[in-house]
C-alpha cells in the first residue's frame, strides 16, 4: 500500500495553530510556511510523480496576492497548486488573487481554500474552492452534500493516475 505524507497549507484562521500542529504530526508537511512558496514531489506506486506547490498565510491578514512572488513551474510533471485565497476580490484582506493570475501561473490545477462552498472542478475548470468537509454554520452544506458536490479528488486521481491525499485545513469563518 502506498504511504504518502499529507501536504497542508494554512489559511487566515489557522495561521498560528496549524504550523505547530503540523510539526507534531509525524510525516506531515506544511507547505509555504511564513508566506514563502514551497513545492514537494509526490511519488505514486509505479513511480508516477506529481509536483505540489503551496503557500501558507504568514499573518491573520494578507492584503496582497501571493502569486506576485510565485517562482513558477520548475519541471514538466503534472503540477498542482494549493492556496488559501479570496479569488476575484481585489480589496480582500485574505490574499486577493484573480482567476487570470491563477491561469497565468501555468500550473495544471489549483485547489483553493477560504470559501466554504465547493466549486465544480474538472479538466475544463482546473481551479476552484474545495469547500468545507462539514457545515460550519446552519447555512453551509454538511458532509453528505459536500461529497456529492465535490468531484475534485476524483479529477486529481484521474489526471495523475493515482490518488494522493492532499489536505487543506482552512478558514473557519464565513468569507
């Protein structure tokens, strides 16, 4: 059985606790600590490879686009970006990023956190919010609706030919 360490990013509500928690969990990797882009290569059973880029909040509020200092793709492997951000909200205090910026970064897909309602992800739309696994208030979808609405993990598995448990622990307040 394939053993893969989880890759995490922190958002605005877990900027203080998640780095400490990740340091205490064996084989857990917090990507992009202190607001610096970082990548890791994940290897599958038959030596398939996937590059994962991540950026974590350095403070409770980030009023600039983290993509301004994205170093860019460095290999020809399938490449996935993890980012906690406020997409297409230029005045946001939570890492405002434009859809055009995400597309221009040249990665194969972006899995986003901050908005709790999941987007439909697929080959035609390779960037979007994953949503929350559980409803965080009465108006948000719970586990069953989330599973029904979120095909993102299946798309990642199909494109990489194997599954990798990419996790995002993020925002606990309604954006």
